[in-house]
C-alpha cells in the first residue's frame, strides 16, 4: 500500500502502521486525537466488562422486582419447564433461547399435552385425555420464554435474534385456526362469551339477597363480598383493581342538575393495575340505585359501618396521611368474589348516562330521584354513625386553619353522605332482612329512629310517584324531539309544495313565451292583418235624411296594429321597490345552499327568483350582502361546471359538489373561497393558453 500524505498543521506529520506491513501517515487534528488515545490494557478491559455486566444485572433485578407478582408467578413455571427441556435434550449451548428450541419445545411439551384439570367451561362430553391447550395458553408459553430470552440478552449471554419471529407468530395463528375448526367440529356452544353468557338483573338481586340473608352469622365477610361484587358490577373493574383499592382512593362531589334528589356519586381513582402499569390516573363512578338491595353506595356504607362501629377496628384518624392512606377498602383476609367477564372498557372519565342507566334511573338528565330521600334523617341519628367523623367537618381545605389534603376532604365528604344512605336504606332493608347483625347498631335502637322509619315507610308505600320537576324534565326531551320532527316534516312539505309551484310557474311562463313568439312572428311576416271599420255615423234629428257616401274601410298595417294593441294591453310601469332580502347565515352545507338558491327556505323567495325579477337591485347598496352573495355564487358556478363536464342535471351535480365539501372537512365559507381561487387559476391558465405566455 502506498503512503497517503495529508497536510498537517505546522508541518506536523504522524505515521502509524497500516495493513500488510505498510505505514500510513495521519496528519491534522484527527491524527493527533487518534495518536493521543492509549491502547487499553487487558486488565482494564476486564474491569470495564465486569462493570457493565454488574450494572445490567442490577437493572434486570430491579425490573423483575417492579414487575407485578401475578406476571412473575405466571412466567417462572413455564420458564422452568423450558430449562428442564433443554437439560433433557443436552444442548451444547445449554439453556440459551433460540427460535428453533422454542418451536420444538412447543411441539413436544406444550401443544399436544392434555389438560391437567378440566376447565369450568370445557365440554363434559370430551374425555380429559383428548383435551388440548388452547392457543391462548400456548401463547403464554411463547411470552414466558421470550421474557427469558430478554434476560439472557441483557446479561450478554445470548446473541441470537428474538425467538418470537415470523415462524413462532405464524405457528400461533395456525393453532388459532385449529381451535376454531375443532370447536366447529365438536359443536361448541355458540352462545358462550356473548350477552347470553352472563347474568340478568334478577340474578343480581337474587345473589345480593342471598348475601344479605347470611349477614346474621358472618356479617363482615358477606358485607365485604357484597361490596366487592357491586363495585365490579357498576364500575366494570377487575378483581385485582378492586382488592387494591384504599379508602383514600374514594371521594364524592355533587352532580348538579341531575334531579330533585341530591346526587352524590361514589367515585374511585386508580393509578395502578393490570392495564395501567405506568401510574396513569383512571376514574370510575356509580350513582345511588333506586333499589336499596343492589345499591353499591349502600353496600359500601353498611360494610364500613359494621367494620368501624361493630368490630374492633378503629375509625380512621385523618391527622396525617400516613395514618389512613394505606387502609384497604376491602380486607384481603376475607373471601373473594370472582366476577364474570363484565369488563368491556376502562373508564378514564365519568359517563353520566351510563351511570344513570346502571343505577336504574332514566338515561336523560334530571330524572335522578330516591324516594326514601324525601325525608331527611334527623341530626340525632346521623351523629350516632361514626361519631368520630363529626370532628373532621370543615377541617380540610385551603384555609389557614385547615389541613390541605384533597383526598381527606373527598373521603370525609363521602362518609358524611354515606351516613344518610345508611339511615334511608335501612328502613326497606330491615323489613326484608330482619336477622342481619348490622341492626344491632345503637342508631337503630334510638328513640328517634322509629318515627323516622314510619315517615320513610309512608313515602315508600305511596308507590312510584315522581315529582312534577322530574316528570317535566323527562318529558321535555321527548317533547323537543317531537317538535323537531314536526318542524322537519312541515319544512319538507313546504319545500315540496314550493318546488311544485315553481315548476308550474316555469311551465306556464314557457308556454306563454312560446305563444308570444309565435304571434309576433306571424304579425311581423304579414300573414295576419286586421280590418278596422269606420266609426258609425251620428244621426241628427234632421227632417230629411242625408245620404253620405260610405268611406272605404281603412287598412291597418300589422305593425300599426301591433303597436296600438301593445300600447293598449301593456301594464302600467313597475313602481314597487325591490325587497331587501337577506340570505340565511345559518346555511352550512352545499345541500342547504342549493335549496335556498333554487326553492327558498321557510317560505322565503329563492335567490334565482329574486335575480330573475329584480336582477342585482335586491342586494344593491348593501356591501355585506353583495359579498355574501358573490362568495356563495361560487358554489352555484361549480355545480353548473360539474353538470357540464359530467353531462348531468344540476341536481345530480349538486350531490357531487356536496360530497366534495364533506370530504374536504371544511366550512362552507372556506370551501367557497377555495372554489373562487380554483376558478381564477383556471381562468388564468385558459388566458395563457389562448394568448401564449410572454417571453422571458
């Protein structure tokens, strides 16, 4: 290799060894930088590699420690199966994960293996030895082994590509098709995982009634299960998310305008869960149900009442967050309620219409009403429920003497409202479940409770009688829809009649114009003439008649006859002023503009009729109206242009232009401006083609 010389500053030239025993000079700043880097010693390389490996190991340990426990418990057994498979095969590279090993592991150890125990939804007619893992279960093995591959790659133990490449992915798809064909061949129940595979409102009432009926023996357990089940039913939350709820995640505030009864929903917030691994704030809410048996607010209220007033658990202290933030809403030591598949969405907001429907109220706003809330509970009874709660009234807020804790303010507001729910719902529930242990609370033995209960019973026995405000609020949307429908029908009928009348007028005008043209042609060609008789003689009272010579009849020329006839039959000159019509500013679409232009809107004259009769005088002198007319005229020009290009009627061309405006996703005003710019561009291009471009 020949020596390559480069210019070096100040005559400096550095030569380093090249390939094949040659030398290559390095000049300039780059040569200086490379020459100054000393070669790393072997022991330093070993230390650096060890440091990198140790850091990777620490990061991997931290990631696995932060992983949810359910994920680790699902991955580790499957990864251990893969390790045993590799040890049995005695691979040269040991337990290193590759795509070929993964596929062989799936074929020999996973796919064709019978189920260890029969699934709850499995068909009982199929023997257990003939069952196979579903494709979703096989996919979990692929995910677990891929997780093991990532760990090996992070530690520098695996340089192979990811095992979850095309072959593994396509293999899972083939298993999915196999399961579909197998279900079809075995005539699997097609109603599974549909709306039919769930529970009805009657089933929900039956289960909640069964739980209330067992609160006489183990009240806390059954109240907890009742609250857990209704939280999942109303808020569509997962079981793990419900069991991880803390009382600091609950709050309430008033929904204004919901109806005659004060509406205070139960709202929960979550920042962690199976579908929320990064601390995103998610909210869910539920309204108070019209039926106390299936009311989630009542279930939570009675559960907390029993926990904090009838057991040894003390009422929370809100002096500091550390004293009450970690208290779980549902104690994990009790039994669990495994909800069916009711999770259809994850709520990041509060859909009021959905919450009203789930609670048994009308879907429209203004119909929220709880009958037993018409009689407010007395303060003497409210003070007996959670007596320590009264000292925290007004303690939280931004004031100088208050504690600035938003969570505590929201949760205490919820507890104050739940006290009212307990007393109001206790009256119908006590009659239905008199043996429940919760009725041993002192509030239900107080002397003021019986008079209050009798007032509530009287209201309940009156039957369903919504208040006048609720009836009016529910009727207004229906009445509004009816009026809108009637107005639309009337407007359509008027437009139809106007179009028919306009067509008849145009037909009559065309017929009269043809008649006038024919008459004018006959008169001008002289094919028609008229004889004018002389005036009759005036007979005088003479004694002897005088015989005068009769004058010859005068021949009137056709032109004279036409002029005289037209002068006699022509109407008086027009003296009325043109109307000061104003085009509608509510027109937002091409369809409405075309209707205004051709037939008119709501009894107003059409723009075409105004132009034909008055020309531009009906809009003259009003600059705003002239500009509005000129801009909307661009749409009419475009419709006529499209009709000419496509050889369509103007009505059909209007639909093409309307579709173009919808696709452009812009307002009618902006669309008109674009049409004007396009028209000017076309006219300029036509002028250049006609006259030729000027030479540069």
